[in-house]
C-alpha cells in the first residue's frame, strides 16, 4: 500500500531541554535559558531539516516543587515566548513559530494582537498553543486565590477563542488601499467592529492590526479531557497530545477525527501530533545507554520529590536501591499513579531509577537507531496513531543534532518527510487552507 | 561657560510617522506599518547616529475618530511593540528599545516578564514607557464599560510599578550557579518570593525570569498631571513630556527636578525629554516650505474632524479658506481649545490651514537649518529646559535621514552629543546607575 501521507514534525522546546537532568549531560549548554545565540542555533538547525514548527513550552509561574527539588532543575526561568519567537523570526525564513498563551490569565485583545503581529513579522509563521493553564500556582501571580475550575476554564477558553478569531477578522485582507492621490488609507467598508458581549468576555474591537498573513495564525490545542478534545475538534488546527503507546494513540486519533466528522470538518484540517522523546544511537544498545546515562543526572532531591508527588506518598524514607514496596492508595491522580506503578513493574526499576525516570521524562519515547525511530514513526503514521510528532530532545544540542543529521534524512529517504519546504507559511507546512474572512468574503466577493 | 552636559536623544516612532499626512508625502513608505525591512532601516540608521533609544508609541484601540477622518490616517494599525522591538533587538547592538505598556489594562506579572525577557534578549537595552492609558475606547476592548477615573488609574499605576519592580528583583544577580558536578542549578538563598497583597493587586511571585541585565529595565513616564509628575519623580528614569515652548519646558523641568530634590533622589537620575518635531532644510525657508507642504497632505476630512474635536465645536459648515470666527465656550478641554485659538491668531491661519495643523501635528517643533536646530536644542539644554529630546520625524524615511545625516553631526561638532556609544545598556546611554537588588545586596554582600 503506497503511503502518500507525510509526517509533520514540530520541535517541542525548552531552551535547555525538558528533561530535568539534561543541563548536566556532557556537552550541554546549561546557560541556554537566556542565551539567544543557542536558541538561534536550535531553530536554524531545525529549519535546515524542514521542521514544520518550533514550539515553545511555557508556564506562568515558577513550578511548585519543594525548593530542594526545584534548585536542581533548569526549568524555573527562561525567555518569555512572544519576545523570543519574535526575535527568532528574524533569523529564520520558513519554520513555524508556536507560542503558548493562556486563556485564563490573559486578555483576548492582547493575545489576538500579539499573534497577529508575530504573524506579520514572520511572513505567516505564527501559531498559538491555546492553553487554559492547569497550574494553580499561576493563579496566585494574577490576583486570584482560587484557581478557576476545569470546566469553567474550558467554557471561558471557548468564548476567548471566538473573540480572538473575530478580532483577527477585523479587517478584510485588502482593506488597506493606501491611495496617496485621493488620501484614502483604508476602505471603511472593509473594517468590522466585533462588538462581542458574552458570559465571560466583553470586547468591542476592532483589532489595531491588519488581518494576519495566514488569515488566522494556526491554533494548537493540548487538552486531552473530554472538554479539551471537543474544543480541539471545534477550533484547533493541530493537537499536541501525550500518548504513551501506539494503542492509546490510535484511540485518541480515532476519537478526535470522529469528532471532526460529526462537526462536518474535513479530517485533514486538524493534525494530531503526540509528543515523542527521541534518543538516537549508532546501535540500539548505544541509544539505550545514552537514555540510561541521561537519567543518572537527575539528582535524588529532584527525582524523589517528583516520584513522591506522582504517588501521593513520601518515598524518601525507603531504600533507594531496592524495589518499590506496596504503596497505599491516596488522593493523587489515579492515572499518574497507575502509570508509575506499571513502569516500576515492567522495567524492574529500583526506587532511585524510578525516581530518575519520573523526575526526568516518562512519556512516549523512541530510543534506537535512526532506522528504528523511522520504523516507529512510520508505523504511527500508517496505522493512524498520529499525523506526525512533536519531537522532544533528551539533551541539547547533541540530541537535536542527532535527529536533524540522522533521523530526518532516514525519513526523507523513505518519502515520509519533506526535503524542502513547498510553501512559506505554517499553514502551508501543515497542509491547512487559509481561512476566508467570513465577515467580508461572502458579501463582497461572491 | 563650558557646557559639559550632553543631550540625550530618543526617537519617538510610529512606523509611517506620527503626522497624519506623512504617508502621502513624496518618497514616504506608506506600507511601513507591517513592513519589517523599513523598521529595520529606521532603527539601524538611528543606531548609526548613536541615539539613546528607539521609542515605540502605542495604543490599545483603533483611535476613536469619525470614520471619515479615520480612513484618511495611517494610524489605525501597526506592529505590536513587544513583538516588534524583540525582532529589532536582533538587528541592532546598542540602541535602547522602549515599549509602551499600560498599567490599567495589563497584569504586572506579564509586564515584568516581557520587559525582563526583552532586556535579556537585547543585552540590557529594554525600557518601559509606563502609561495609564487615557483613551476610554481601550476600556471597551478589555471588558470595561467605564474607564477607570484618572486618580484611581494613577494609584493603581503606583502599586503596579512596585509589583513589577519587586518581580524584577525575584532572583539575585548571581542566583544561577549551574554547577553540573553537584547538580545545583540555582542557590535557593538567592530566590525571593514577593508575596504582594495591596489594594489593587495581589501577586505572589517569584518571576520566572532571571534578574534583568540592567537590574531593572529603564522606566519612562509620560504623564504631566500632578499625579503624573509625582509618580515620575518617585519611580521613573526618564520623562517623555509635551512642552510647547522653552518657558513651559523650564517650568516643567524645575518642577520635576524639585520633586527629586525633595525625595532625596539625585537630579541626574531622571532625564527629562520633551517631544520635538524636527524639520530640516538647507535653508530656513526650505525647511518652512517642507513643513507647510507636509500639512497640505492632511485631508480636509481628517483636519476638520480634529479641529472640531479640539474646539468642541463643529467647524465643517464654515468657509474653510476664511479665518476662524468666534467660537462659543464648550465642554472641550480648555487647554487644548486655548492652544488652538492662539495658533489661529498668532500664525494668521485659515480654517483649512488650522485644521491641517491640528490634524497633523501642533506641538513643539524645530524647523530650520541643522545649525538652527542645534542652536535650539543647545538652548534648551543650557537653560535647563530639558536633558535632551524625544525626536519626532515629520515623514519617513527622508525626515529621519535629515536628522541623522545633518543635525546629529552638527550636535557632535559642538560636543553636545556622543560620537560613539560608551556603554552597552540603555542605562549606560542615559547615564543612570544599575540598581542593586535591595532584597539581597545589603544582606548578602555587606
């Protein structure tokens, strides 16, 4: 069966890597959180490999960890996404630039405006990772003692999206005529005042930015709850999801694509991109050694705290070099706890090893030769587990260089990934149409 | 008397110029609102002339003008300041980058974070023009039917500043040790949790950005009310002010510097920079011709609306080529009205000419040869009318090129302006000290 679909690849980035031990890995750049030259290197290498997008993770607080764990981690501080991606837009030409922004702790006028501005700056490469912010610590930085409840966050998010989308459509694509002779700068018939009044938001408009190059910047969703999947099916262009196995990935894929069918949206108008942690070796054994070596850099202070949080039980008193004893049931998230218990059992890990895995990274991973990794990616694509991946690098820069230099060429040889960009915008890369402006296109152009 | 003080020069920018007719001036770039290459040209030319800062004007709404006036103007849309200045930081090395941000319609955690991020990106060149946003239309874009009353805006602004400043001090300058051997990424004794609870704001912190390169980005204030002058004296590093005459400038200068004396702040820790609209000619006559020619590009629709708003009286029914008749008193701002009436009388302008002046620009201007302009700037400096200027260009790019190529060399010849940057940060350019972190420096270093 010919495989005509190709993979879409995003790079899910933190400047020093998402893995808590990565900053200590030999050759790492531990100062990357505020070193623009390093970020420039990463994005330019990813662009040379024709990645769809550079995707900046984000938080609105220093993570709530015991200070003894937090002090071991590179995560507390880094560049803010809008400022960083705007700067990166200048040193790149094609790769998409996706920033995380919260519907719970920001204003739709600001969000619509910044993404539209980034889209103009970058020639149509902006994407918005729409999150509702599940971290209750963020609330304390924004004047709220109580974090908004989950379903209410999603109801606000849905309305917030509608407002942002409406603001992006404030001006028709050809509103600005700039006729120096007559003195007409814009055609007033092509200006739309949104005048939104809803349960959560009241926003008049119009936006003080011309319609984005892409019509609307790409919208990415990351929620996997019922509410999250539904808002994704209704609004998103891409979904970034955590799926630990191909079986789980296929269920998620069928679920979300089915929602598109029921909404009358074409299936290929929403790309599903699970996160995948890629460790490349010249042999399978070497890759596994690298993977294990990386975990040794997770400090016990950090690993034990993460494991205790995941289990809802303080494990610091146990023998770290022994197996995990029976742990009584607690109030901790049952799914997180179950995943950790399965990991301990399946891999036969000591408590220390388990702590290092949980404190570092314990989701979907592909560890092996370039051919092994390409095999797995191909299987996910062919069996409809995904439309591609958001790649996470175990350490930087070497883990990224390995993917760019070894995995991508293997995917290209198999016809599974582009050898050159065929379009200029992020929508082009993702195979998404440029949306019309509903306020004008029908009336004016029909 | 030797003049040892030098001028500080900022460039107060809108992409197409602040003058409503400028986009129609021969040689103008009317598409500059979304043309990054043009903005890059402007900032690089200003850096070549050693300007202290590139200062981006901003609004949080499309200006509230009758649509027939609005459609004549280049002002409704342009790049958003944070995204634009972040991009410009990549193509410059020394010039300061000042963005406007509102304390009324944004959150201190966001504001502290973005300026800190811009400061890290630019190597210490960020500045915050702290505004309380007087435009009531902005309120409608942020869920408020009523605009916050003036004095309350300023009380909130004062608290907002304290929070932002506290967040910038979240980490000591040397908090991040990144010791790969021991696995210590930061020293927890050098992390400060703000825990602010005040009348308007409640913000826990810490900020998820390392202490800015400048310690704190430069803070610029633009208010000229009593509350505005007092908050400037208490918090600002620079004041951007509108002063139409040297006499008024000297009164303002003495007033604000006097407030510094009473607060125990050194006088030179706050730079006062009035806006000045500069039109350069090879002769005085040629400069005045350019100035008059520019006004002819203000469309009647635009000029008449502006004049009517300024007078609080519809002038559209009058003979535009005749003098302004007696206008009854109204509810319009008395100072604005008075200034317009004086302008009409002093210059003997017809209603059309007056409308074009008011619709274009009618504040402090310096129109003449490079020597004329340098004479005026020198007089303001020597007589303590200002510490320099925020220069406004009548049209772009030629008006900017004239200042860079002709006025700045004249100032340099007179020893009134730097020939090369002597420092790397905006604080360096403005002659401002780098602030210590009060949470740590005394306790830890004393």
